[in-house]
């Protein structure tokens, strides 16, 4: 049977139009999904939009429209952008879809039936932008994640017994592959070691969300709703046989890829929810850094957003894909600049790969009517020919190793090492001079040099 591979992006909030920060996460996942398909895995790549919660409700109000209409518009923008970029996702889930809502309620019921949900009341600080409870904060304190002023909420809520999972979570983190990179893993471990408080998982002072089963005055906390997309999209909680099959086949996820600011939700809350529901845990959670623009994280509120569309118009999706994966060390923050984009485009793509391909193909066209010649046995191979073959084999091995560790920039650097080696080989072997000569030996040597270059 084929090996399966299930990878997800976070689902994107629909309060803001897509920008290249979002494209970055999606491109990274797309690249991994494409490689897995090439390696023969039965791959499922999921993305989508996160449409409930107070933040979206307020954004819609401010725009003078309904949350549903607001979400419809922005969700469509994400979907269209991914289409335009040739993103190879197998599904696109929206949290306002019926399939998702029903299945989230099913998850809630399951956790409640297992005894991990109780009713209580919460008074404390809440960050609407991050949709996050801020334990220990005082009124008007800033959110530790985004710096915005928190709001005081006082509500009757349903609580999740997060505190019951402290030891189990620490056991899971013992596997060094569960959270990557190491720095994020250490942060999570120290957060959990410092003690976990139960988590409010419903809200009752606004209504844009999925109703709590049997108590529709409450809506389910947007992060429980959103995280569940990773299982609802592949059929969890469905009564259809086909959906159940898909869930059995693809869950647990092989990789949840996320940005570093949402590590806690994915590495602490999500595994705890899954354990409470008696479900298997994802195999790995991989966090990347931020794309900075002019030194700070690109975001709508800072007004330093770079849109993807302009870049697609001018350079195309492949150039953007190459640039982001080559320029940013995956896991760390990286700066976006148009200068660097143009520089990489010219030096690596046009002059490096483009020039090598064009030279090689032009000579094959000129001297061999466009057919890659076989290396000739009439003249002996030289050590330089064998060296290129060896560099080729080594590049493939190293590329795979780096890539599978999510070190995309090093993988690409390795691949461009091969470009440089072949370039040098061509310069040293001067196929253009060989092509000018008519004797059999030169002709034979030309075949070998162009074969090797190709
Ligand atoms: N809706 C939540 C995720 C729920 S997942 C169950 C959310 N949405 S988001 O739209 O704010 O961010 C989605 C992803 O985009 C995150 O991984 C985030 O890190 C990424 N990025 C958004 N801006 C970014 C940059 N400027 N740079 C890099 N990635 C950024 O969080």
C-alpha cells in the first residue's frame, strides 16, 4: 500500500486580505506536498480559512456588512490567490461550512462525554486580535503576543480541563521531532512546566461562532473551532462511510506547519483537545519565523503589507516561491525586500540557472539538432566528466537531507552548487571551440561534454 502523507497550513483569518506573509506558509507547505507526491506518497494537503470569532465579527461591523458576507469575500480572495499561484492543495476548508460546524460540535460532545468539560465563570483579560485568554494580566495590560491592549471579560463559560494534561504533554514533548525547531520546543516545555490552568472554551457575549451543543447561548471558543479543521476536513465526526475512511487513512497528520506566534495553540491546546477526545496526535508541528518588512512583522495594523499579486504580475509564482524559500532561513525571521527579490531573480534564476540552461540547450540545438547526444565512447571520459556525475549524485542526496529537515534554503543552495559546478565545467571544456572543429575526436568529445552538461 502507498505511504500516506498529510500536511496542513494554518487556516487564515478572514479579517485581512492575503499578503505574502500568508503566501509564505502556504508556499512552504505546497513545496513539501509536491515533493511527497513525487516520492510516491498518497498526499493530502489542506488549507482554508478561519472565519468565526469576535475579531471577524468586529471587522465585519466596521466594514458595515455581515460577518458571513465579509468572510465570503475574503475567503474567496485566499482561494483565488492560491489558485493563481498554482498551490496544489487537495481541499480548502472554511469554518463556516456545515460539514465543519457539525463535526466540531461532535468533537465538543466527545470531550464533554469524556469528562473534560465543566461549567464555570471567567473574569480576566482577553486579546481579541489573537483570540487569546491572557492569564495573570490586569485590566488594560497589553497582550504578550501582539502588544495590543487586552479587554476584560466576565462571562459564564465552559471550561476545558487543560490542567489534567500537563504531565502527558511533557511526555509527548520528550520526542524531539514533535515540535520543531528546538527553540520552539524549549519554549513550549518551559511554558507547560510552569503550570497549566484550565481553559475557557466558550463565549457568550457575542454570537458569531458555532453554538455549544445543547446550550446555544454559548459559542465554541474560536481556537477550538479552528484547530478542529485539521480533522473535520478529512471526515472526523461524519456519518458518511467515505469520510470515515478518509479520516482513518490520513489522520494523524504528518506535519502541521505554522508560524511561530501560534505555537502555544498548536503544541499545547491542540494535543490536549485530541487526547481528551481519545484521538491520535499529529506526528510533527513545524514552526517558521516571520517575514519582516522594514524590520517588523508584516501586518494590516502596522500598514507594512506586501501584496503577492504585484509580484506575480511581474515575476511569476515560481520566482516568488524560489525567493522565499532561498532567502529566508526556515524557522528564523527573514526580511522581505524588493531589492533582494530582484537581485535573486537576476543572479540565481536569470544568470545562474537560466543562463546555464540556455547555453546548454542552444549548443545542443546547434550541434545536435536539438537532441541530447549520447556520450561518445570514441574518446575516453575525463576526470572532470566523472566529477560532475559525482557532484550530481551528491547534490541529490544532500538536497533530500536538507529538504526533509525543512532546511529549504540550504537545499536550494546545494542545488545551485551543481549549477555552478556545471557552469565551470562548460567554461573549462569549451564546447563552443569543439563545435567549430570537424575532426571525429572533437565531435566525440563535444557529445560527451554536452551530454554531461545536460
Ligand atoms: N487563524 C489563525 C490560525 C488558526 S490554525 C488552526 C491565524 N491566522 S493568521 O491568518 O493570522 O495567520 C495564519 C498564518 O500566516 C500563520 O502561520 C502566520 O504565522 C502566517 N503569517 C501571517 N503573517 C505572517 C508574516 N508576516 N510572516 C510569516 N508568516 C505570517 O493565526
